């Protein structure tokens, strides 16, 4: 877990007074049996914002509203738009299937905490000998399965000026190697969520840097690597994701461009950045959806750029940061998915730093089953 100092007006989750938990950061699990949940090095949810990231898959192309997803999706099989993050465990995925009555064919996986380029190029979830975590095997097992993969732009051992080096193409060979490895593992139709939540200084090397110069270089770096990953045989979809309401930085300041972005996403948990104690209901949702840099602004930005919308991470959060078992939030998220033609969404089903699993929120679970799974 990485703990960063709180900024003015931010919500705090878990830990001692005054601590702000950064979002979960998935790394390569140990090849030995895990000693804790998932057995990986991770940062706990920044829960609003806190929480953070993972693999989800399955897209449903939506033509309504003039929004189209690029590349091969028009000619690919129809996949489910309902995804989930099951704690990096295939066994847990089966438990979520049984709980919800839905068999998921789309899973979120994280590979965004690598120490070196050598580990960055070779996704742990495709090479691990731990059967319960080998998502490449899971995808190959049955037609119609897909991953949404969260990856960092660079490993943690890069120099301070990595954004500028990357923007000039200095890391293209590594990105191409990653693309080839994913294709060779049968993951050519994955969604690649590159360095999401770059508007969060606590995201480590994923951060866009904060200055105009760094943000411009970050965006060029993102574009360079996306182009380099698009190797022969690949049909990747590239998802540019922000962290809802974390910092009111104009999206355009670090947007990589329409030519490389297929999907625009937002991670949107039920926890207020302002830290206000507002009970579940219309007023809480109004504040949540209208935060600067939040849901409403991101939806407008995606539509203005003619891009499909995703919600790669969302979920409920325990009080006092979140609304707890909050069926009103669940209803509004379900309506968002349909109203704004969300091509995929992924519930963050792990209890990290305050996030709540579907089995912990019975009232919301009923809404999830009725409106998300069957609505």
C-alpha cells in the first residue's frame, strides 16, 4: 500500500487520521501461494477518490447517438458489456457468477506495477503458473471471453524525464514487444487501458506530471505507445480513463487524441471527493455526478470527440467515505450505462480500503441484478 498526504478538500479512507489511500495498483503476483488477498503488491482504493484499476472485457457496440467504437469491433463477435474485477482470482469469479446468477465473459485484470521493462513486456496474468490467476488460459478456454487490461505507460525504474523520452519514441520497442506478447497469448482482442487515472498525483509513474509541458509529453507518450502496440495480428481497443472528480484538470490538457483513443472511460465510485457526509439519495448522486472533472463532464467530453464511453471501475464504498449499501447510486449507474451508451462497465468486486463487494450490499445487489444484468 502506498499512502500519500491528503490534499485540501479530499476524502480520506481507512488508515490513521489524515491519511489518504491511493487507488489499488495491480502488480505481478508472486508465483508462491499468496499470503494475503490476491497475493499481490497493491495500493488500496483511493476511494474517491480512492480505488483504482483492473481487466474487464467484452464490448457491445452501440450505434445510438452516433457513437462508434473504432478498429475491429464492428466486425468482431458481440461480447457482453458487463464486466467485473474478481480479485485476480478465477475461483472468485465463479463465486460472483453464483451470487449474481450471471456468467461473466468479461474480466478486468491489472498489470500496472512493474519494476523493469523486462517485466512490463510480459504480462504476469499470461505467464503465471498459478492456475487460478492465469487469465490468458481463461480467455482461451471458451469463445467470447475477453480481457480489459490495465497497464502502466512505463515501469517504475524509468528516469525522471521519462515522459519526454517516451514522447519522442524512445520506448516504442518495448510497447511493440508487449503487443506481440499479448497477440501470441491469444489476447489480441483485449481492451488496453493505458495508465488510467493520470489526473491523480498518487498514481506514481502513471501521473501526467501536472505541468503543461509534462502533460503534453504524457499525452504524446500515450499515443506513441498505443501506435507501437498495434502490431500485426492485433485488434486492441485503447481506453483512455480518468479518475472522476479527483482534480479539475481540463481533459483536453492530457488527451492523447482521437486517432489513437477508441474509448473514453471514467472510474466512478460512490464516494465524494469533497468529503461531505451526504446520505444516499438524489442529493448525494447530484453532488457525485456533478463534481468538477466528474461523470457529467466526462460524458460531454466523450460525446464531443465522438468516442464510446466506458466505466472500467465503479463500486460502492463503506461509510463514512461512501454511502454504504446505496441502491440509489446503483440505480443511477445502471441508468448511466444505458442512457449514455456505455460500451462496457466493470464492477470492482473487492473489499480494498473501503470498497464493498456485491455480497456485502444486499439491497444494491438486487438493483444490480434487475437493472444492470437484466435491465
